[in-house]
C-alpha cells in the first residue's frame, strides 16, 4: 500500500479531477469544438490524462521530518533578576562577540557593591589593628623573657605574655580570613553588576527578540536567539531500526516550500535514548543565500540504495478502488497514441483528446515507492495508465477520452497543492 505521503498526492490529484468536474471542464472536446461523446448509458465520456509506464529501478529512501538550526544557535538568558532598562539590538541585526545586547537596571547591584567594598575596608582596618596588637604582644614577650632571664619576672607572668602573643596571632589570622571573605564578597558583587549588561557570547545574528524596556527579566526569561546564519544544520531523529540501513555520508535531500537542497548525512549520534531508543542525525548546509530559516520544519529524504528493476508508474496513477478497497491502476486496453504527449507546466493543454477507448482497472502490488513514482507488479512496461481522472470512472471498467502526458508533466501536477489547484481554476491567468 502507498505511504501516507503518496496517498496525500493521490488525494490532491483526485481533488483536482473532482474540481475539474465541478467546473464543467471534464466534458471532453475533440479539438474541433464538437460536443462530448455520450457513453452507452447516455452520459458524457469522461476525460482523463494518461502516461506510459516504464521499466527501471527506484532509489530507496527514508522520509523523515527535520528541523533547521543555525550554526552555534543559542538562547540568551539573563543571569540576574532585574528590570530591563535598555534594549540595544533588533531582530535580524548582526552583532560581534562581546557587543552589548541588553542593559538591566543596576542601582541595587551598585549599592550592594558599595556595601561589600565598605565591609572590605572595615576588614582591612581590623586586620591592621590586629597586626599592631600582635607586634605589641611580641615586644611584651621579648621584654618578659629578658626579665625572666635576670630572675626579675615570675614564671606565671612570662606564661601570660606568651598566651597574649598566641591570642594576638589568632586574632590576626581571623582578621585576615575576614579580609578574604570581604574580598570574595566584593568580587561576587562586581560579577553580579556585570550581569546587568548582557553581551553577545558569539558573533552572529539576533532573532526572537523577547526583551522590552520595563519588563522584569529573570534567569528563566529568554531574551534573544543568537546564531550564525551562513551555516545551518538540519536535525532529524533516527530509530534503532533505521540505523541498520542509514549511514553517515549517504545522500540526503531536504525539501522546503522554496525548493530542495542535497548534501551528505554529516553525522549520527552513537548514543540511543534509553526510553525511545532513537538518536539524532545532522546534515550541514551552506546558507549564504538564506535558503534555510532556523526553526523551520523540513522534509528530509535519505537515499540508502536502489530497488530491483520493475515496472514504474507515477504515484498519481495508483488508485484505491472505492468498491473493493483494492489498490490498482487504470490501464488502456488498446494502443493509445494520440499525438505528442503534453509536457511542462501548462494548466490548460491544447492537445486533442483521443477517441473513446476502454480502460480496465488492474490490481497491482507496490514493490517500492519513491517521492514521485512507484515500482509495481501486475502490469507491463509501455502500458498507458491513467494519472488524472480515475474518480470519474468510479472504480469500474469503462470508456474515457485520454490526453497523453509526459512524466515531467505528471510530476509537476503531483507537486501542486490543493490551494494551487483551486487558484489555477478560479484564476486561470495565475502562474503556478
């Protein structure tokens, strides 16, 4: 059975045919302006588009969802809680490493710094006093020792002088510790004061501004996103099963609304999540032209091999029979050679339709599936299969008038979205 992606494309094309029917455009003209040929039941013969099946192999791909991140993309948070007093940059502005981004109100931080500096001065003064006390105690002990040697001082008085010296030494050590403590407090308050000016940690471009003057910023408030936009990486999640066939270096194609870019799979994390048993892979891209936007979600196809050769049909040719629920294609029972097939992106091809011929619904098995085509069994190459208008046949064998188209035409139609289809019908002059 087709993947959800393939079914979506089939539904888009079926919707297109339904809209054509609703606007009265499926009544097929022969090219000379004749009226639609009636079916045996009296109704008009529906018009379809048909392409020729071919032989080949399909690239085996794994479709993943990815997210774009800028090189060195980081979120900027304040390290202190304070009111924002100035915002110095805007979204999209390039900044250099160390350039100020935001200033916070620093009055409280400066007061705390001054208090810490005053405490340090007090501690230094106490240390100076204790140093003087130590010197006095040392001189007193020296005198006591001299008198004791001359038997002019008792032993208890000498011991008292020694005790006084030890106490003075302890007081000085305590004062020195208080000085170190006060110095640490000053350094801490200076660092806290530095947090009031938030600077760019790297060179890059600012985005996701969430800083406004007057707001209270906390360490949990994201103020900006900063990253280097010239290089981006696309991150995808791989399951443990995918790791059996996906390897670093394999070609990967990333698709956005603007187009596609290809690059090798840059790296795969060797560690699996203990619960989900999945890991992350990354694809690096140059982004000098701004093709990628950080934060956007993209479709990623990883090419890991090729299928065996088989009959190939466009994905839009696959049709789920509404009667039986089986998957198949409508095949022309006779040769269809109605002029040069329509190619390109023309929304109103002028090629004449074929005479009514029989189309038979033929069940098929999907062997492999690509982005635009599927390898199937059940039909042969060179058969003509309906790529647009199957719903008009209603799951039954029947007659239709066919316009032959090339594969590039079919692929263009498969890329169209429902809005594009509706716009092309309501405003035929619109260019897709």
